[in-house]
C-alpha cells in the first residue's frame, strides 16, 4: 500500500512540475507549484517525517505561495504570448531528450551504490526536538549566516525600492 501511495503522489508531483513549466499564465504555474509542494508533503509523511511535512505545507505551500501570488498580481503579469517554434526543433529535441533520459537511467542503475531499500515510516528523526537540536548545535553557523544574508537582501530591497524625495 505504501508503494502505491508513493507512486501515486510521485506521479502527481512530476505531473504538476511538468505543468508548472508548460503553463503560460503565471497564476496557473503558481497553482501547479502548490500541487508539487502538497504531494511532496505527502511523500514526507510516507517516509515518517510528520514535522517536515507540516512545515512543507505551512511554510512553502502556504506562505511562500501566497507571496508568489501577491507578487504576480502586483506585477499584473499576463499570459505569455505564443511563439512559433520550428518543427525541426521538436523533431530533433524529442529523440535527444529520450536518449539523455535513457543514459541517465543507465548510469543510475550501473553506477549508483546498492543500498538497502527505504522502509516507509522507519525514519524517526524528523520531530521538532531533533530538528531544533541539530539546527542549533551542528548547523548553527550556516543558520546564522543565512539569516544575515536574508537581512542584507531585505535591506538592499528597501534601499532599491525607496523613492527619492
């Protein structure tokens, strides 16, 4: 049952990701990204990362996507105009893409180290205490550097957006 759920939500994630790239309207692309984020949260649940799944839904599918939609609406972005693509490009690109995917699959099959399979629900280190402990002990320096970089980016955006008086 776990494998069936995994394959279902993995297919949904891949389908939404392809739709995200192929859409011409930004709002439709943002909704496809919500589909990807939601299916990733279900995949995290299947692997036993309940806290990570909740954070995925709240932070990414919720807050970040609302921010994306507000920015798209503020920019008043319309659908992209269709451009005519030469037929030769599609004739050449499809076989090249298929060949590339087959080569990648072959390399993964032959070169990837053989390990034990994933046991669904076997991961127990995804709780808030474990994540907080590792975040504020092992990963404290990258965490603080990231917060300083984000603060600098916010200040830069404020300076660039400020109107001269």
